[in-house]
């Protein structure tokens, strides 16, 4: 959905919260008859919305917009809880200390618990659970035989053959943890061009 279309739907009152996107069929006739739309445009839009129901643990968590919980933090949550949303929710409900996770400190720990203290956020969590299907994580043969299982690997600098997302995906596929910063728990540092302070910090450790 383009930014212009999104703004238009919000101004019309068709989208007020995240989960409303899965209820847009209530306005199908109005959308089809609106300027710039038609039957084919609606069909393409609705098909894309339906495909988005199949998601991953990481995308689900990022969509919640918990302050400072982005792709890196959501990957670590996925690794720790095995991609199981119920396990993550149970941890929150039991007062789990997320500082036990890699690269999680007081701020991220507090942000998660404070987010779940909101009744509106709890409602969003439950509605999204009902409206989406999260992919089940499976252990690949590559990961099962990997010597890097459980190792913390941080990437710094520009890599010639990988984007940051693709190299992190490769790290995770090997059963390792894709860290975002060098800490005492960092086992390996992959350095590209202009590695900078992360390399210096690792040399000093």
C-alpha cells in the first residue's frame, strides 16, 4: 500500500489502528468507487493484505512498535523463544528479565514490560494473534551441523558480497546469534571495509 493510499484511507476513517487493515473489506464498495481505484486495484490490494497474514515472529514483534525493539532485538527474542509467541507472552506475564538476552539492557527490558502494561496494547496483541499466522521455526541441516551454534557473531564495516540483512540471515541459519554491538559475549567479529570502532573495541577486549 502506497503512502498516498494509506493517508487517504486514514483520512476516510477506514484505518484507525493496525488491525483495521484486515477489516478493509467492510469498505470494499466505497474503496472501489473512490478516485484512482477500481475492482482490479481492490483485488490486488486485498490479495496483498491476505498474504501479509502469513508472517514471521520477527515481523510480528516489529509491527507492535515496542520502543527500540527493531529487527536486531526481535531476532534475539525469536532465537531465545524459538519463534514461539506464546512463550514470549508467558515470559512477559511472569516478569522475565530480558536483560539476560544478548544486547538487552535496562531500557529494552523496561520498554517491553511497559508496552504490555497498556490495555490497548494487550488488545492489539490478541487481535493480531487471531488475524495472522506466524511461521514455525525449524532447525535446518546446516544449522544442526554448524560449529557456530549459540555463538555471538557481530558484523562491522561494508561487505562486498552481502547486505547487512543477508549476512545476518546467514549467521542465524548457522544457529548463531547475529549481534549488533561488540560486548564481552562476542565470539566472532566479521570485518568489512571501514570496520571502525567495533574492530578497535574487539582488539582491546
